[in-house]
C-alpha cells in the first residue's frame, strides 16, 4: 500500500514510531491491515524487509495481533500486541483486555527477515481470525 507511505512521509513523522502499541485514534487512512468483528482485512498482506506494517483496530471489539511462534521464519522476531515475549505468554495473560488493542488503536511491527508470518487474535482465533504477512526481500 504505497499510499500509506506517502501519507506517512507527508504527515507528522512523530506519529509513527517503532513502539508496539501506538494507541492513535483513527485518522488518516494510513494503516495496512484493518479488523472486522472476527477477521483481519486483508487477511494476507505483502510487504518488504525493513518496512513497518501497521494494524489498526477498525472494529468496535477488542482484538490482539499475536504471532504463531512455531511458524516464524528462522531468525525472525516474535511479535504481539501487549509486548509479550512468547505466544504462550500472550495466551496465558488473556483476560479480555491484557494485550488487546481496542477500537481505533494501532500496532506496528517492522519485519527484518523475509518469509511468511502467520498470526492470530487470541479471543477470536477459533472464529477464524488469523492472518498472514508475506515479507519479501
Ligand atoms: Cu479478535
């Protein structure tokens, strides 16, 4: 989504950082992956190494973005809303709000290793709320 890069460049450079949960309110259409009640949209997103991917909770429900740890490419960093260090920590901590991003909040992750990354939403995994980020060289 090239448009986001242009907006990010033209807008406030302070708005986006490498921090995990940015907590910005919905504003410019400068995110890559949105969310519905039980799905990531798009469910598959392609980017390139070193690019920041931004998720925004465009729904009214609380969600998480949590990597499937066992499927990470070799050498790739684990990522999750709530800054958990592992998938099991994120699952264990879930109580309805721990690690969640709520409506209008954002989460970002910069992918430094090429490959395919699968992730899910802790409370809605069983409903099929899973996604993939494909990171190309
Ligand atoms: Cu969810």
